[in-house]
C-alpha cells in the first residue's frame, strides 16, 4: 500500500473502497479496475467471491485477484 499511495501517479488507487454492498481491497476508478487480495479465508468463500465479481462486472469493472502470498 505504501508504494501505491505515495509519489506522483496519474492513476489514483483507493484502499478499502465501498462499491455497492461490497468493499474492494483496492480500486482504481480511472482504470475501472478492482484488485482483490485473496488470503487463505477466500478458499472457503469462493461462492461469495463469484457473486462479488459478477456484481463488479455488471458495473463495468474488471476484477483482478491476487494471492496474498504474492
């Protein structure tokens, strides 16, 4: 987060940004992109994550999921 939030950037990244009934880990409105960091708890929440991704896609947002280990 420190690397994303500091310095001059053309794209602004928001942390823990509410989008409808969900909260995105990171959100870039200019790129219409949501970045989700998936930890071990996401293994048991795949259905909820799929619902979240479908909702975000219905708003024209691209969802990128990254493992927390990365």
